[in-house]
């Protein structure tokens, strides 16, 4: 495998729908385990990410305890074009903001992985989940699924 400089890799891949795996203890309460993050929107130098988890029942319990709308919990099934090897969910009520420069620094870590891109169906589910959220305020920055489909071509 060819190792590309982190700045090159991020500059070539940073787009809505890309999936990265990296450590983010600043986002996940000092959890140093690498997680998958999906870029769902960009605005200026800000990149908005949602976090993926394979702890489906734990996340469902969280939704129950906090009386959150299950339409904002998006299920992503593993498939051959996906980096996910287990059933995975995305909490569309929560997002994280990161600059391109910080992503480049994350990419320098050996645990960083490029996971590919969401399918149109997966993106549409997350788009709808964020739009259904009563707490997420990034809906206006999202690409409409029709625009995302054009990006995939």
C-alpha cells in the first residue's frame, strides 16, 4: 500500500459522505478507541461529523432514557462496500466540528483509516435523521440527497 502525505489524503478525500476512522478523545469523553466518523456537512473551514457506533443496544437505551426520537437514530448495515463489519448506528442529534487542519493532524496518527463513502441510501437516511432532529442545528448546511447523488458520479 502506498502511504500518502496526510495533507494530500485529506485534501483529496474531504467531502460530504466520506467515512474516516480515527481517535477523538476530545469528542468522546476521553475515549481513545478509534471510531468511524462521517462528514455530513462542510461550511467554510468547519467540517461537521457524526459518530458511528456498533453498540446498538446501548445507544437505543440512551434514546429511551432521554426520550429521543428514533427517527434520528440511523441504522447502517454492514455490506461489501462499507467499512462497517457490524451493525452500526448514528445518533443524528449529535455532531462534532473539526477543521481541515485538525483532520490532517488526525490523519498523521497510525490508527487513522479512510473508510470510503456513504451510498446514496445511507446518506439520505442520515440527512433525514438530522432534519428530524429537534436538537441538531446543522440542517441548513447539509447537501440535499439529489446534490449528494451528483457528487457520487
